C-alpha cells in the first residue's frame, strides 16, 4: 500500500456545518510514565467523536478511562481532521482514513497531551473458515481508533483491541525452508482471566505438503505484562486442529501437531504489529504481521 493523498483544512466551525458522530469501544494499555517498575494496566472505554465534515474538524470525549480503579473523564477542544488514502497494492482499490493530533494540552476535565490518532476501517478479519467454538467476528470489522496520548502528565494511554487478526509473512524452517503470506493469526485475549487463545488459519509448511490441517488452535496461554506492553508465552499450550469427527467438521486432537515454545510479542508502539514464534511438527515458525492495513515501509 502507498499513501497517495492527504487533505488538511482549517478548523473554524459555524452554524450550518455538516456533522456526524462516531462512537467506538477500545481497550486502553496504560503505562506509568513516572514509575518504570510498574507493569502496564489494561481497561476498556468508549470514545465519542463528533466530526465536522464542512470544516474537517473533530471533537472527542470519554467518561470511563479507568486507572488504578479510578475513573477519569475528559473532552477535547476542536482539532483539525486530516484525510489520507491508501491504495491497495496490485489493485485500484483504496481505503480512506482520518488522522488528528495535538502536542500541547487539548483536554478539558483532564490534561491530554501528545495526542496522535488514526480512524481506520482497514481492519483484517478472517471469516471464510468455519471453526467450531470460534465465534465469527464479522460484526467487529468496523472502524478502529488507533490512538495514543499522555494523561495528566503521568500516564501514557494507547488504544488496542483484545481480539485481532494478524496478516503478514511466515517463515518455516526444518528439514527445508519455506515462506508464505497465506497464513493468518487470530489472537484473542481475556484480560479478566489473563489467558489467551490463538488460531492459526491456513498454516503452510511447504508447497508440496497438502495434509496440514486448515487451522491450529492454541489455548490456555497466559497473558503477562511488562512495563510497556502485554505478551504471551507458553511452553506447551493446549493444541487442537480443525478436522472431522463422525463425518462432521470438528476441533480435534492430533498427536502429530502439538505446539511447543509459543511466544507472542507486540513490536510497534501503536500495538498493531506483532511477532509470533513457535515449534510444531518438527518445524520452527516465525511470523511477523499487522492487524490493520498500513502503508508499506
């Protein structure tokens, strides 16, 4: 993808302008800027945005950012809204997204600084493979608010989703080597139970091997935190595969495919890029990918 256009306009609102509203639910990863030993926190909140399409401006508010069990509310002054387009590589299709930012304090009710945000519909979603027990997420394929900001000069807040699909490149090593862009990963985290499930869609070990199941399911993976992020590690997660039982599509155990040494790490400050590594069937897998469509680097 390549960014081919950006529109920026002044932001002087008046009566008769055309408005729309957008409400999105996001999770917040909260980092303590003063205590380097404090692990990151996670809470969910709703962000309400009022967009002025006549002047390309935006106002935002939220009433339920929770930090250390305390609820914080704020609204912002009006900010300039910028439009960007990403043309999808190899086609004439494109997606439009909106960005807004402000370095100085823009908050009312709380201090909000170093705000940087993108509203994008370019969210990956794999919904063309039925897996029993794995709920469809078609309804989640709406707008993402990829936003970071500093709150009250004490905390950095970065939005993310606890259920994302990652698309990218997988590298397989073993008796031979192989790379593929066909494999996708669904990472689903339960922050109350602090466990995760990872679904591997269309794993591929070589062009010749046609017997690999269409999906692996890794479960009961602990969710852990360091100061800046969350991560997943499991020496031997519960592993099942997509197969058949009594002639019906089912999730089944398969002794040949047992995952070992699974790890998941966030690799970008906006929490959209990740790396995944594990071993299965004598192969070592290394994956790097992203949960949203971005311009190529």
